[in-house]
C-alpha cells in the first residue's frame, strides 16, 4: 500500500463509526451497514485516482448514503413478502456505564421503527440532514434530487418521525427506572403491575420473520400487551433473561444454550420505549438472522 492509500485508509477508519451509524440509520440492519461502509474503501481509492479527495468524511458520507439507498430500495421489495411485522435489527451491548457517551450517539430503536414508514428518499434525507447535520446540497447528491426537492423530502419525513417517536426525550435514569420495574413485573407474571407501567396507547410488535412464532399483527392496549408479555416469559421459562443495552437504552435479551451445548445464543431482544414515565412501545425481535452473536 502506497503512502496515499495509507492516508486514505487512516482517514476512512477514523470516520468509520459515524459512517456505520449513517448506513445503519438508513438500512436498519447493522451487518448490511458495515458491508456498505467496507465497500466504500474501493470506491474511495478509485475516486481519488481520478481526482484527489480532499474531504474524506464528506465524500464518504455521500458515497455510503448512495449505496445504502440502493440496498434499501432492493430490500423494500423483499420486505413486501415478509411474514408478519418487519422490525429493524437491534444494536445490543452489555451494560457498561463507562460507555455512556458512546451509547448516547446510538440511533434509538423507536426512531428506527418510525423511519420504516418513510420512502427510501425521505428516510435518507431526514437521516442525513436532521440526524447527522449534512448540508442539503450534499444530501441532494446522495439522494439524486435537487436541494429544493430534498428539503421537501426532509420536511415530510420530519412530520412522520414526530408522530411516531416519543414526545419527550426521557433521560437515561428515568428510562432505566421504568424499564427495570417493567421487566421485574414481566418476570413475575404481574399483569396488573405491567398494566400500571404501560401507556394507554401502548403497542407491542414482535418480529419472528416467519421462522419463530410471533404475533402477526401489533398488539394494542395495556391489558393485551401485558398478557402477551407474561405469556412470552412463561413459554420461555428455560431461557435466561438478562438486561442489555439495546440501541443505547436499557432493554432485555433472552439466552438459551446452543443445540450442541457449545455456547449460548440469543432467543430474543426486547426494546422498550418510555414516554412520559410509561412504556409506550415494546418491540421484540425473535427472527434469528437479526439477533447477532
């Protein structure tokens, strides 16, 4: 590798976490996001040969976004045949208070769910401009529209996102307190306790991908959500339920031994959205290909 290639590689590696977050916010799949960013290296080298790239982050953000939009458009066709609700792939970490600053940069799960209602162009325009503060001129290059057009796309997306995400940004301590009480009630089969912690308009969505048994439609209302959750924990009584950081906020994972006894695997990941001191959304991912390691 020559000196220029090393320089480009170092610059790309420096910005890799941000680029992965951009691609993940557009795609809702962590693995696909990392693939898109990895492939950007080859495009960067080719582009630099034609004309030196002065702003690697700016160039790579546009290139990653373009590639992610292409992947998303093809994925939308496949998702039309998906069995049951489609949920984004969660980003799961073991709790570590020392990582709080890093985790606060994570794209919230409720936001990813809301972004699923947008067209690929609307989603990309909003992610780049509103989430990552990319100028509209650069957004236009990524989406293939005029700056005026992407302003309109972002405006429409903004209204959808506002309608689908919490009204108040709950601080981490409040979120953790509500979720801890919620998980204890679920583990104890306490339906009344769960109902008391659920928003009157609470919605539970489960994604089994047609492989694992899951509700084919969202479960709506505190009593129905509470009873569904108690049923899930009862059916999985042999699993080990542990707290985990799901997209930067406290959630839950269920673990079970591998068939050959060599280790453990995730059986489900649960994300909870707290709004106004109550749980307004419960998202349960059970599709094996979205559960990671």
